[in-house]
C-alpha cells in the first residue's frame, strides 16, 4: 500500500482507496479530468484573491486622496493599511498564480 496524491484535492491518500477521505472524490477511473477540474478551481480561487487585493489597493489610494485633500488622522491610517495590505497581497497572489501556471496539468 503506497500513498498517492488525490487528483482532486492533492492530499495524500492510500493507493487502494476507492474514494478520497478528504474531498470524497471517486477514484474509480477518470482521474485526469479530476486533475484538470482541480487545476481550474485553484486558478479561479487565485484570481478571486487577486481581485480582492487589487480592490483593497485601489480603495486605499482613493481614501488617501478623497475630495482632493491628503487624508489625516484615522482616515490616513486606514488608507495606508488598506493600500499596504492590497499591494503586498496582490504581489504574493500574482507570484502564486505564476507558480501555479507553471505546473503542468
């Protein structure tokens, strides 16, 4: 009995298992389609994360220059935090997307 990666969730399972104990995917035959579906779902998830972080980045920039004035007080703090989280999150997500696309399906 060897451990293999589930074609759907990529977690380790027994090679003799008929169904993944983590995601309940059937392992009867067409595992290639499960791998492709899993790859597409991961791509969609990463793109959603990218859009969320890009929205935070834009919201931070908009809060900083709202009404033509530079933000002050709590508004400046919120703008800086939102912009910083947006930039860092977006960069990390883009790197994850590049790494994910390099994996062959």
